[in-house]
């Protein structure tokens, strides 16, 4: 059996989620290939060839792939899908956009958000906001899978020497077109790839206090800034900072939650973090149930004190 990982990249380099997906693919099949679909994406293809354990890199390059439109990428995957037993996508916004199109066209069931590979056709995935784990067996001949990257360690980005094989690019589907993008500039690490995350909740009271209290701590630690859904809904932080079931799923080495009560929605997005530190003045706050270290204190006193000590 051979597994194909559909890589995420910016044409020059790979996104970190691809490395976690390669690890999952290696547990599904004896051989792992990577598909690079892009425009002027030789840099991403060469980076993929260096990943340990990857046997072959398939590189499809055409102008229609420049902006990773889901319709075109799905068509390219379908063009070579017959060669593979498993098709794996990172469970990111992009992967979740492409994978269902591929599964529907192949008339197979999609296995979503896997966190463990038990065997080639049996997987574990969280349900009920992570409060239960379902074991799912896929009986279709071809498996279409999205991988929750927090469930798998990243494959080594160096040490491999895979061959890069060009593929015939499919024609532009013409079903969608790229009009433009608004990208928020941020000097901090990307939230889903950060090793340290500092998150604030509704208790901060305003966007100004969020920035005044949490940003200095993040700066000291070289951390990404996150927020609870309540803080985002209140306008204290932008949407792309939201951590939780309806936000981003993260698993950093260190997660600091200040003024976050620990609703199920938020815990679903961060409870796989290696070390969790909770700061909350409510001793009954649910966040303490998952925290490795808990500080019962007013965040407006505790966080600035941490910044001074650091």
C-alpha cells in the first residue's frame, strides 16, 4: 500500500502541518509519497524531497495552482488518486476544503480529524469536542483522510532523498477565480506552529487591556498570542487568534491561559498542549482541571509580575 500526502506550502517552502501528516501517512502504508501542487513551486518540492521517510515527490506546476484554489487542487489529486490506497490531507482550512471534494468524486467516505492510526483501515478521532474518542474503520478500498496535526509528531524535515517526479498538470477547472487577499501582518509565530502560546480571555475586559497585559508576556517568551472565543466575540482580539473547537486546534510545548474559565469549546482546542499554565482568580474554573500548573490570582497582578521576573 502507498499513501499520498497532499502538501500545504507557499510555493517556496512547506507548511509545518505537512510534516505531521507525513508521520500519520507512514503509519497507514509502507510507502509515502508527497504531492506538491503549485506555481513555480520547485522550492517546496525540494523541501518535500528532504523529509525523512518520503520515497517520491509528485510535482504538478501550473499558473492555475498559484493560489491553491480547492477545485483545481482536487482535480489534480483525482488525476493520480488511482495509484494510492490512502490520500491524506492536514485537517486545516485548506485540507478541509479539498478532501471532501476528493472523497465525493471517488464515492468514498471521508475519515476526518484522525489523531491515531490503529491499522491501515482503522483510526481514532475525537468527537463531542474531544470528550470522547471514536474508533472508526473505513471499509472503502481507497481511504480519504484528514489528519489533526496535534495528534502526530512532525516527521524530520531533513535526512530524506526522495526523487522529484513531474506530473502533467490538469487544466484549470474554471469554477472559481482568485480575486485578492487581505493578510494580517504579524511578527509573532503562527498560532498553529508556535511552541509557546499566551492566551487571554474575557476577564481582560477590553482590547486595550488585552494588548497592554498579554503582549508584553508574549514578547518576553517569543510566543504567539491566542484568545478564547468569548474574548474574540467581545472584540478584544482578532478572529485569527481564537483557540478552540470553532477556532484553531493547537498543541504547543507551553500554553499559558490567563483569565480563561475553560469552557469545553476552548479546552477542545488546547488540551493536548505539553504543559498548560492557568491563571484565574476563580478556584472552581474548569481550566484548572487540565492545567499542569495553576495560579489562583488576579491576572492583572500576576501577568505583569511574571513579565518582571522574566
